[in-house]
C-alpha cells in the first residue's frame, strides 16, 4: 500500500524515484529534501508575486491621493523638487538656497521633525482631503411624487374636463333626444426663472486644489433645488410656480382652478391633531385616488403624528421594516418635506392625496451655466439659470389639513 502511494508521488514534478528495495530511512530523507526544495522554490515565487501586487497597490494609492491626477502629476513641483533634494542628502543645495531667498522653503534646521512646524515640519508634503464637508440642505420630494413634464414652449397648458355629459334611460322605441356635452376649460402653468451669478478669481480657479468650477456648479444646482422646493409648496405664482397649499380653501389660488379649491379639513385644535381626524382626512379622499396616495408633512409634524394611537392603544404610524422603504400612516407612504408648515394656529401642516394626478411640475429648460471670464476681469462669473413652472392639476386628487385659528 505504501509503495503504491509513493509510486504515485514519483510521477509529480520529478520529486524522486521509488524502488521496492529502497531503504525506508533513505527514502524519507530524500522525500524531506525534495519537499524543502519544493517549498523554497514556491515561496520565492509567492514573494515575487506579492512584491508586484504591492507595487501595483502603491501606484493605485498614489493616483487616489492625487485626486484623480496621474501619479507623476505634482501639485507644487518647485516645492516637491526642493523637498526631495533635501531628503536625498543635500543635493541641489544651490537650488534650495535660491528657493529660500524667495520664501519657497523655510530655513532648514540641523534637527528637523515633521511633528514640529518650527523645526521644518512644514517641509514635508502632506496629503489632505480635497472634498469639502458641508451641511445637507433639505430638498423637496415634490419632483419624486408629482407629475413632471418637459416642454419646448413658453408655458405648459392642458384641458380640464368639467364633465356635464347628459344621459337618460329610454324604452325600446322611445325617442333619443340630444344630451348635453362636456365643458372643457384651459389650464395654463406659467414659468418662473431662477438665476445665480457667483464669481471666482481666475487665479483661484487655476491654483485651488479642488475643482472650483465644479464646486460652484454643484452648489448652484443644490440651491436651485431648494428654491423650487419652497415654491412647489407655497409659491405665489409671481415669477415662480404656484404652490400646492395656495389652492386650499381661503388661500390665494382657491378660485383659480375650474375644478375648485382643494378640499380643506379644519381640525378642532390650533396645536394638536387626533388620530380620528387623520382617519377622516384619509377617507375623505375619493376612492379612485387613494391607492396611489401619500402623506406630505415636515419632520416636525411627523414627530407629533408618530405618537398617535388608535382606540386599542396601537400606534397608527408604522416604521419601515426594510431599508429604502418609506414609513406608512394608515397604510399609505409618508413623504417628508421640510418646506411644509409646522403645527401652528391656522397653518396647513399635512397634505394627503395622489400627487402625480394632483400636481404638475413643468420644466421649460434645465439648469444652464455660462462661464464668463470677460465681463468682470479678473473675476470669472458663472451665470446660471433655470425655468420651471408648477400648479395643481386635479384638485380632487388632494386634500389638506388645516389647524384651527388661535
């Protein structure tokens, strides 16, 4: 049995030949020597492979630290060249002295430490995070839940059907007189325009170790989103969209839609909402609109509603059990919009309904940015603009809850 196994080994990588009359001790020594040779050879191969992997990792890390630059791209070539010259042992001393005269480098001390700026620590190039930390801006979710259309003309218009079709029951041979026809009304949603015109010096754009132009563009886009989010909720229609809450009963646009104002439920208190009042708001929405309806409120209002319970002591608010899924209230999802008013006297803190059928956002143009290096030299202007409109499309698809007066 032993000879059969060893015989099979002899065929692999030429370790040794096994004979039936071989001395077992000699064979074991030969096997041990062969294994050591095998291990040494493969360890050397592994070290070579690991060295190559390490080199690749170093090059990749250098590329990342360069913020997208090639590893050979030096942010400050004069600084780095002189620093490297000093590290190499005083090479190019004349260049270092010349650099000292113009203030590129500080005086090189006899004892130098990266931990002590006074002792030359600032000579050591350091890497820093070229991204910019910033506070998050609360943006509106209306673009996610409302209907969004794009047009190539000045304003977006559609037709509203006032119904009015006549009908009636008749006998088999009875006369069928003409019935009344539907009445159509025009809905027009005019645009407003947002603009910004920030500036930066040409030298800042050239020397900054972040992409200032991209930074400005990103900030403009975020600020525009914030501005339009406010308008989608409470905009007065003057050079901006008409906000959804302006169509409530008694609000500025209550009489402008041919379908009437938004159904507005006024609760009993100026400072509190009950679970029964929420149930009433829910079932007051017509059944065809409820399957795709959602709640809209601010986080401040949500902190109050989340504490409400039904008659059995159960919370009517349901937290999501899966990542990425919204919380629900009475079985319908909740959208948080910090532009919605908080609970206060005469305020409208909650809207409920099918927003995709109830509110339309119209984009005439997206954000366009013009880089202008000529008008205000040495400043470069970034003129940005966006045209957008909005308003209630179907008032029957939405209901709002209003607090009582103080």
